[in-house]
C-alpha cells in the first residue's frame, strides 16, 4: 500500500460535524419546500425540521457552550475553536429559521387555506368559535393555570425546557390599588399543553378544518385569570435547555439511580435558545437576557408562532388522504407466511426483513411472542436500546418470564430521550422475573440482537434475529432498517457468547461471524478497506459501498481518502452528518457521497466490499462515528446467504441511482444535484424498493400504478 496512513485528515479536509448536520437538516427542510411532496407531508417535514433543531440545541449546541464556558480554545479536527464554531452555527441556524418561517407563512399556509385548513387568529374567530374556546378554557385549562407574579418579592420563575410560556404585562385597576394586597405589573403563565393539543380544533359552519393555538385560547381568556387588570401585552416564548446526560459512572453507585438523577437535572439545564414572538417589548427581552444569562446567539425571534414541531398535531388530526402519502400495505414475508411456526421457517433458510416495507409486528414481534408462548422455548435473550411505552416485545418478555422461561434483557438506560420509558420497562420486567442488566460500565449497549433457545428432538437449537434498527414497533413504521433471521449454528454460538459477555463479563473465544465494538469493529473495517486498496494497487477492480447515518470519525475518513488515492471506487450513502469532502481532485476524486431524504428515515447501516468478486456485505448497528466504533457495544454481521446478500446489494444500487430523492454531496457538503446523473431515467429508490417487493412476493398489486401523489415522475 502507498505509504503509511496518517491518523487524521488535515483540518482543511475535514468538514465540521455540527455544520454538516445543519446541511442535513437543510435537506429535510427542502422536502417541506418541495411542491411535489403532498401538502400535509410538507407540514410534517416542517415539524421534523423543528424537532431536529430542538434536539440539536439540547445536545450539540449545549455541548459547544460547555466547551466555551470551560475556556477550551483548542481547535477541533476542522481547525475551528468552539467559539468559532458557535459563531458560524448561529449565523446558519438563524438563516435557516428565517427561511423556515418564510416557507411556512408565505407558501404552505396559503395552500392549507386553499384546502380549507386554517390556523385561526383570535380576531378571526366567530362567535361560535369564541364560545367554544371559552368553554374549553374554563373546563380544561383554567384549573391548571398558575400565574406567577414577577416583582421584588417573587424572583423570576424557572421556565421549563421546551414549555410554552406567556409573559403578560399588566396594569392594575384603581380599585385594586386601594386594596391592602400587592399588585403585579408582570406575570408568567406556563401554557398547560399536557393533555391538551397545541392546535385546538374548533367548530366550523363552513365545513373547513379550523384550528386555534392553545396560547391564543389562553390569551383570549386571560381576563379570567387577571380580573381587575388591563392586559397591556401578552407574548409567547419558549426556551430550550441543555439536556444532555453526561453520565460518569461510578461502579459503586446504582446506574438506574444515577440516570434518574440526571433526568431530574435536565430541567435545571442552562438555557441555550430563546424563541419569542416579535412583539415582545425590548424591556422584557432585556430582562430575559439578564435572568436567563443569554448571549446574542441564543435569541430567535419568531414570525407567527414558535415551536413548529407541534405542527405534527395538525398532520395527525386531519384524515385527508389526498394531501398525504398513499398508504403502503405491508409486504408479506413469503417464508413466514407458508409456515405455521416461525421457528420452522427460520430453520429452513436465512430470512431477510426490510422495514417498514415488511411488517415489524408480523415478523419480529411475532418471533418474540411465539417464543414467549412456545413450551419448547427455554430461554430468550435480547438487547433493548429504545423501548416504546407500550412495547409488545417487552410485554412478551414479561409473559415469558412469568411462564418460567429464562429471560435476559440488556436494557440501555442511557438511550438519549428514551431513558424514562426504558427505566419504567426495566422495573416492570424485573418484577415479572426477567433478568434485567443495564449494560457495561462506560459503554452504551447499542447492538440490536435477540436469541431464542429452543428444545427440539435433535437437541437444543438457537434462533437468532440481528438488525440495524431498534426493537421498537413505533419507529419501525418510519425507519428503513434491515433485519435477519437465521438458525445457523455459528451465529447462535456467537450470540450466546455475546450475551455472556454482556451479563457476566466473560471473555468469549474467537467469534465465528459476529464483529463487535469496541473490540473489533474499527479494525475489521480497516482490514476490509485495506483489502480493497490491495486489489486496486494490483490492478484488480476495487469498490466499496458504505451506507450509514453519519460519517464523522477522522481516522476512518483518512483511510477512505487513502483508499480513493489508491484507486478504490467508494460510494457513500450518508443520510446525516458527513465530514468527508467527496470528489476533491487528488484527495477523494474516487469518492461519491449521496444523501437520501424521503418519506421514510434511512436508518440501516450496510458495509459492502467487492473483494475482487468474492463480495462481502456486513449489516451493523453502528455508524462511522467515534462513539460507535470505540465507546459502544455494537454488532456487525455478514450476510452469508448469497440470495440475501444480493437483495441488499440491489437496494444499495437503487439508492445510488435515486434521481428523485438522492442528493449528491459536494466537497463542501453542499448539494450539487439530486440523483446520479440527469441522463438517467427518473427513479425514487424507496418507492422502487417497495414496488420490487411487490413483484418478488407475487402480490397482485404489482400491476397497480402508483398514484401521482406518490411519485409523479415514476
């Protein structure tokens, strides 16, 4: 191989991770701007953009502020100091926030109005609607409202994270001044959104779909709270707080108690963003800046209303099929449908699962439920990273333990923003007799695997499920992930050894098929990259297709640069952050990076290597990020069955040729154009994947043309 690998790329060859993430969220915003996307789906993308920003501020922006406050001036891999990164981030986010407001109010909202969907202003409500809002306020909101006066005797109250707040400037009537009670010129009201929709649907005599925002319902009736006061001004605002959980584990302390304490501390995190209505007076704004210790970068005036993330409620409340993506009935899994027992099906062949095109409930949930109910099943072992509050898998594990089966669940308590649900299920399962383990100290357990051990006439047999996605039935309907059922003995042996490592810290012998992080994953990928480099230098065809959510690990990026310079063709499918500069002459001219943003979130991780015709395809739970490679328990596994591997390779090629939702990323992370080449016929990879599934499964609907709202160019 040409020379020695340098450990990191030069700063000018590494794109800042946070700025690259903003590029990704801008691509999500493009879906909201795209007139070819159904109208309510555009509203949904508006909500997704804002929800993404919320999490970005709570974790990434908060982390940069912590570095600045700690006095860190050392440049990062891209050569920027934390202070410099914050300056660029702030400018970009402010620009994108203005763009988002403009798109919604100038384009999307008028189109909603044309469809009879209105977000009503208080002054536009008719008498019937006002009466409805008043009655709703009195019944559902007034009992929950706690006005908080702000004066010398009442310090400025704490504003909850992402909680909608009203600041009311008050003027007391003369008779109140004459009473022997204090009066207030300023009060804070936390809008009680728990149990009430942010967008309240009101009756309409015209038959349209009318909504009024909850803060406007409170404003309309605020005189019932402050009787005897004139309301001079009442503006809505919202703060975002540092909500990361930097759990530093002490082996002598209980991990669950530590996580619970950190969850409580989230509410006390520093404010990293203030969103406020533009009518807020300069005096009050200055007060907020002082009380919340804000910097100019933290201020985000809003046009119309704050918190677009709540727009998802409008999407959910409206049953208007012509304004949404058409429903996609789940594709069958033929191998499972022809067998009464799921174990009989898995015993015959490896089975590939592609979600959400194929039902998670009818395959993975069925697998765990049958294992819980089957008297021949002796044990079930599973890793649980994100558990839904109503998880059927966790419920099945409870039932299995109650029936006397040995059940072990590795529950990751530190899954960001899902900690509370995971803690609740961990306690429930423990009460039912499940052996609940909280993972390894200082390592999040992020791998997605399940092992079922069954007594059969020929002896004990192990059935395995391995996946790129979580055991979460809710996200399985929205995330594109790939799973594998197999009863191959070598996989079963590896999973047994993995679970023994996770529960008992045993040291397994050499694994047959699995590749786990942090022990092996990084080096295994290095070895395969170097293998392709060797083929290229020997004049043989050399190619890699790497699909992931994020590519930010500097050492891995440097290896890919060197492979490109050695002549390896590298195709990247990166949905989110990509710190690699693709297509730079002399550096990465053999690397192409494509990002797909579409109806479903691309979540699968696939690492494919040509290997001079002896191809190898790995599925994995981890991305090419330092945390996945070095600080988490991740699981990668090969697709041994050539038919299964061919199915995944075909999906990769479809995505690389996506001319409708695929964006080619330029050297600066900017979008050069959609798709591979304008000369290619229109192709939308997600719809084509679903269509191909219809053809291969023999479903009659294969002859049905997709409606125009699905893909006008198909």
